[in-house]
C-alpha cells in the first residue's frame, strides 16, 4: 500500500480581462468524490498576476492509500473577485481526472478555465495545475513520508528534483 497525495499546485492567468482590469484576485474550490478545499479561504481571494508567471500555492487536497490503479475525478470552481468600480465577480469551472497508482511518478494535470460574468461575456482565462505525488510507502522508507516533499512538478521551467534533492 502506498500513500498518494493530491494537491492544487499552481494557477496562472493565461488570458487577461482587458485594459480596465489589473491583476486577478482569485478564489478556487477543488472537489473530488470525498474531499473539498477552498483556496485561499472562504470569502477571501489572492492576487495573481495578469499574464504573469504561475503562482505556486501547493495546497494539499487529500492523501489516498492506493493498492492498485484508481482514477480520481476532480472539479475546480474559480471565482475572480471584483471589488470597487468593476463590481461583478467572474466565474468558471474546470474538471479532469488524475490516475493514481501505487508506484506512480509525480504527475501534473491541467485544467483550463474560462471566466465569464453571470450575464455572459469572456472575462479571462486561468490555467490550474493539479498534482498527484507519490507519498512513498512507509514500509519502503522506514515509516517516513517526508521524502515526498522533495518532489515538485515538471512544467513551465520548474525542474524536477529526485528524492535526494539533485536536479535531473
């Protein structure tokens, strides 16, 4: 039996809202069949650069004990919170699957979410990275799962680190 951790890893604005808008203030909710998290917190938002680099937040969703292949379906609800003169929040939904296996490598799945107002219209797009990370079997590693924290995702110029911390 291996432990596999899933987490929301990154968010990036892939299409801005227009001249009148600055950075995005985002709130994300991830749901799977048995877990739900809200980032950064209910009734809150976090600033994300408009068309800038990816924002990394590494928010753990769940840890699963996996004996064989399992597919987890997830849904991400995004809110771009508007304050002041711009007034109306923008919303979008993304979904996908992540395959978990006992000896899996670290993997990232992407969800691209188009944002729109409740009255319609295109108001930007974000790209969310959702990770599955092998928690490493306690049996294999003397009961410690801490080595899993040395794995980071591959993508957008971020190197992959092996369990010793060396770049590959």
